[in-house]
């Protein structure tokens, strides 16, 4: 056999991929199907599977195979594959089992208590668990930093957005902070004079679902290899060969489920179009959280909320939800571009969303680097919400620093992915528009091929062949450039 | 630690139980949820999981633990648990891996081709794959027989109905053959003079489902620990803590889905009421296929098709499916007790069903013992269908010996479980009636406690604490006695 060490690593990762399949389906089931009584047994089964996957990744034979493979005569593609296998291997091997377990326990405890503490706005109660989560995250960051030579926060960031640094984020987000608050004010002034017709509910769930399914079809979702279901928190799960997206319905609001489905369909098409022959290897899997988000936001923000796309689907909205003035294309576009600074990140519009992310990035970076302590968060939160969005959050922990699940289990470094995704998406569409100047007219006419073909060729089919920076450079001809994001926002909102 | 070897075996079986959880949920998903495009990846993941479970059961350490545990000072309950662990261990360890793999491949090939061959009635084509399936099943039977001292067929039977023998089956089925054909004729003569009002469809699927859910609730199904979904072949799957039953709906027929749900709910309640603290060990799991079927048939045949139960649910049928004369209680009872000899086992009524099973038992026993060859099956089939049911199947392979999936993958020894289940159920109800003489009146009045409490105390809570013979003896005061089955049929149909 040529390259026996490389092949041994491939065999181990193939097994890992099959275990991950079971974890993904069981996880989807837990969120979308499982009755509450099944939770304890499911938890035990999932933990056993995690143990199994950890054992596979920490077996000495795999380390030896990965080391020996580096000496074999690999093709460029195989070398990229080896690079990605090593990345996965490192994430499982750099931390001692004791720390992994302590993190998991502290995170579960903090998250579990948070569910009630958030409702009660109980910041002091939260702090009593959260301090340990922060302490363990710092320990993790320290170990990862020592191994990689990165700063502590950057070492965590690398888990979600390999290759990104806080220096780069500070440059990019610093730029955004320079123009975003002013732009928000300008847009709010402009929109104050606009008339917006509100949609009249109720909207039957079956009709909302039928509308969502039709839009998924328009967007190319492959129903032969995926499903649409319901869960409390919408997500895209399952496996590349069988992608499971979810949404949630409210009978007094169709907007959230409709655009939520567009968003998850963006994630789904990325998964469905990853190169199938490499599905079992890290190199054939999605690049990063930021790139994944760039797909959902290409669908939701660049395409979905554009007047062209909304004019294309307005007849579908009317067909499923009934004729009413709110469903005219221009009004739909106004509804989906309404800017209103608010407390809650997940409810934020496209324009104010980055402010929520930048605030969190700045706080979590300082927290992990030891510049602030957990106790300092509320004051910083209030100050930054006032500065970036003009919103007063003092004393409102529930809708302030207690609102997100991410920190409760120690997922520091995740938040930037959201806004990086939005920026990548804007950069992709700038590239598409350069080669297809009449893009909006084609979208409005139902021709989505320029978008889908570009994403397919430049992102989906590339999977993890290139590191993120190179992927974006190859796709758009330049490194991440937030000017495209700004130009997009100004074009849409001014 | 007291009894360290026993505890080591328990730890291994606890892991097995968690893996089985994943297999059960992934299997349910495959049948009830998965889009077709997910099949190849699912197959690979399930095969990997099977390999893992096989590795767990064939590890030398487990064999040593089971052997050493026999020398430890175990309680009676632990000794029963050890007995059941050994049974599972043996089933995984007696066959060489080569044979397991060859059986799996030949079975898949034969079953896959059968799907088309059955439609085409292509017996010769089927034979070309089936001969190998038979050959491998005989090899398996030979190995199991050598290890157990049983006959070859009995060694296969033991996989599904531990402790049962073909001698016993011949005695029981011989008895049935003595009176069943005459009883069928008598009942058909009687029913020829009855008027039966046919139900007028269509019956909306949503209404059929709502009816099914209400009946499940009446029967005590715990929706907090289970679900009802749809699949091509109805089944009861999932895990004891989260039982997933399925049905299928036809809009021109409500009878099948309604009684199918009653049947699967019987399986489900057995699972849901198994002793939760032993769920992770074989001793806490269902006793056998025949005992499982005795639960579904207690629900479907003893309870579900009784005039008392049908009078109880007639108002629910009318509520969900609309008022019509066919839904009067007495007419429902006539509909659900209509006897018509036919070609197809799964469509057979309660009275003719045993004839289908006895025929298959006789043929498969002779086949495994080498008294006949696969080529001899059609002639035997025709002869026995004529003798037992007065039905002419000559030349009709599709609705004759090609109709079942069981033989295609080598599941010889399974068929008797169906009729054993029917007989056990009749024997349980005879016992219940002895202590509750007004059982029918109580059922008609909506009081199902006498049935549920008896099954709970005597079967569900006992799991695999006793071997089947002792379980039945303890529950009913006697060994399996087909006289109860005959008395039940005569009481209901004459």
C-alpha cells in the first residue's frame, strides 16, 4: 500500500465520521423529536459515544500514523487532508482529560442554572457558577496558547475560526465601530418617514411550513437528502448526506420562520454540496463557523432580504398566507430591512447585529486575557450598549449580559463568527456582482444560478481544501475586506 | 467491591445498552424519518456500530468476567441477570465471524432481490439466492446445535423463543390442526348469514391519527416517553425510555391503522413498564419474541377486538371519523371478527392466522433439518394451504411462498412466535377472567385496570427475571396450554 500511515489515519477518521453520524442524528432527534422522558437515557448514550470518539482520537496509534504520514510522499490534496486531520487531532489531544471533564461539568451546571437565572435576572446567582467556567476557560486558553504560540484568547478563537486573530478582529471591528453608530442613526432617521404596512395574522403553521418548503425548493434544497422540522432553537443538523434543518413557528408572526428557513437553507446547501467523496474526512467538511455562517447569511442577508428576492417570492407568500397589502414586494422589503436597536442579539436586524457581536468580542477577549473579571461584565455591557446602540441596559441582566447561552458553557471565541460570516457574505456578493452586473434583475426574474454557481464553485466544493484566508482570497481575489460589508449596508439602507 | 467479576460484566452490558440506544434510534429514524439519500451513510454508520457492539461482546475480558462471576456469591436476582447476560454473550460468540459475515451478505442479497422477485412471482430467480441462505442457516444451526445439544431447528428457534422446542411446538400445533380447519368452516357458515355494514371512506389521515392517539391514551401509552409516527411497515422501536411506534394510513380504510395502533401500543406498554432500574441489563429487557407478541396480541386480539372494548371506543371512532351506521359497536365487532381464509399472512384474521404460522413452521423445520430442499417449498405450500385453509395457491408464488421477508434473510425459527404469542395472550386472559368474572362489563365501562394491572404485575415488571416457561407458570398457574386459545376462539366466533 502506498502511504500506509496516511491510510491508517484515513481509516481512523472514517470511523470517527461514522460515529459522528450517529451523534448528529441522535442530537437532531433530541432537539426535534425526542419526548422529555427519553432525555436521561439519551444523555447517557451520547456521553458514551463522546467517550468513544475521544478514545479514537487520543489512541497512540493515531498520533503515530499522523506523524509518520508527514514523512510520506503525499499529493497536495492529501497534504491538505493531513493538515485538517491534525487540526481535529490537536483539539482532542491538547487538553488533559481532567480539564475536559471539569469544563464539561462546570459548563453543564452553569448552563442548567442559567435557564432559570436568566428569567429571574439573577446575575449574582449566575456569577457563583460562572466564575468557575471562566477560570477553566482561562486554563484551557493557557494550555492551547502554550502549544500554539498564540495569545490566550486567540487560542480559543482558533477553535471556531482557524487562522483568525484578535489583532485582525480589532482592526476589522475597529473600522466598523467607526462608521456603524452613525449609519444606524442615519438609517433610523430615514426610516422614521417611511410607511410600513403590518401583516395581519394569524398565520396557520401548516401554511407557513408550505411556504417554507416552497422557498427551500427555490433555493435548491435537496429534499431527497434532508428534512425540515421544528425545534425550540432553529438549527441545521444531521449529516452532509442527510441534512436536517429546523425552524419554529408563531401563529402571529410569519417573518421569523420564513427568513429562518432561508437562513438554515444556506447552511444546508453548503453541507449538501460538500464534495461527497471526501465527506468522511475533515478536509471534505465545512471550513469554519465563520464560513458556515457566511453561507446562511449569503442566503438570508445578501439574497433573502434583498428587494429582488422578496419580489420573487412575494407571490408565494400571497399564495400560502393569503392576499394582503403587507405582502406586496416593496412592503416586504421594508419589513425585512427595518432597523431598530434593541436589547437582544438574536432579534437584531442586519444593521445593528454587528454591534452586539463587537460588544461581546471585546468583553470576552478582555475576560480571557485576564484584563477584567466576570464581575466587571455588567458595567462594560451597559457602557458599550449605550455607546454602540444608544440603548440603556442598566439593571436589566435578563435582556443584557445574561441573554446568551454561549458563555454559560464556556464557548468563548464563538461570537465573532457571526459578523465574520456577514462580512464574508458581503464580499462574495461584491465578487458576484462584478461578473454579473444585472444580478438583481436576474434574481427578481427567478434566476438564482449566478449566486448558487458561484458559491458552489468557490465555497461549497472547496470544503476545507484551503485554510480560511486562502479560501477567501481565491474566491474573491482579496483578503477579508470589511469595506464590502459597509458598502452593502449603505447600498441597502441609505 | 463485592462481586467484581459480576460488576465488570454489568459495566460492559451497560455500555452495550448505550450503543443499542443509538442503534435503536438510528434504526427508527431510518424507517420513519430518513430521506432516501441518507441511506448509504446511515448503513455505514450502523454497520460500524454493529462492529463495535460485536467487539464489546467478543472481548476476552467479558468472557473471563462472565466465567468468574459464576463463582461469586450472587443473589438470586443477580444469578438471573448473569444467566441473561450469558445468553446474549453466547449468541454473539458461538458463530465464527466468517459465517456471520457470509450470512449477512447472502441475506442482504437475497432480500434485496426478493423485493422485485416477489412482485414478478419469480420463484426460480429467488431460489438462485435463497439456496445459499438456506445453506448458511443450516451451517449456523449445526454450530448452535453442537454447542447446545439441541436439534438444528431448535437451536435456531432458541434465538427467538428461548426454551421452546419443536417437539413442544408439534404437540401444540398438532392439537390446533385437529380442530382449527373445522372451526374455520363452522364460523364461515355462521358468518355467511350475518349482515355487516361497510364503512364509507375516505378517512382523513389527520382524523385517523387523532383517533389513534386517543386510543393510545386510553390504553395508557406514556407520551412523555414515546411517539407515534408513520412507516411503511408498522413496528415498535426506540428504547424502553422512549418508545417509538409507527403505523401506516390508507384513506380508504381506517380499520388497519386503528387496530395496528392498538397492537403496537401493546408492545409499547411492555417496553415502557419494564423495570427502569434494570433497563441497562438483559435481565431487565423483554423476555422473548413470543412474550412480546403476547403483549401486542393481548391488546389487539384479547382486548382490542372484543365487543366490550369496541363498544367502549365506538364513540371515539364516531367523534373522529364522523357518524355512520358502520361505527355502531355491534357492527364494529362484526367487522373486526370477520373470518375469511386468504393468501396473505399479514392480512389474515385472528382465526385463520395460526394456519399460516403452522404451515411455515412445518416447512422451515423440515428445511433446516434437511428433510426437504428449498425446491420442495412450493408444492408443500400448495398442499398445506389447501389442507388448512382450503385455498388454492398453485402457481401463485407472489401471494404464496414468496410473500414474507423472514426467510429471505435467513430468520428461520421466528414464525412460531406469532402464534405462541396469541396462545399466551389467551391464557393470560383466562387467568384474568378467573379473578374478574365481570371483565367484559368493566372493559365496556372503561375500566381497563384489571387487564393492565395483571399484565404489569405478571409480565411487564418481570422482564427476563424468569425463563419463559416459569414466567408463564407463575403468571397463570400452568404451563402453556393451547386449550385456552381454542376456548377463546370458540367463545368469540361461535
